[in-house]
């Protein structure tokens, strides 16, 4: 498994809940995609892109960010 794929599946905010149990949260990829989607939706006016296109763009942006971060660490 490449480091980029590993980093995409690791938790964005690993930790424990107040009872001391490990909790699963968003992966880095999910978190980055959500941030990208938030930006895209702030400008969304139902123009040339439908919502599914914005979702794909958000995932593509997250993947590109993960790849760039990994390239800087090599």
C-alpha cells in the first residue's frame, strides 16, 4: 500500500472519547473532501455543475492534496 493511500484512510482526528474508548471518525480523505465541498458549495448556484459533479470535484481535490502532501514527504 502506498503512503498516499495509507494517509487517505488514517483518521483526521484520532483520539479517545471521554470514556477512554478509541473512536473512529472521518478519514483524512473524507475530511479534506468535506472542506473542499464546503468551498464549492459556498459558490454553488446550480449553474454549469450539478451536485454530483461537485461531489466528484471535492473527492478529486482531496486526492490531489493527499498526493501533494505525500510527495513533499518523500
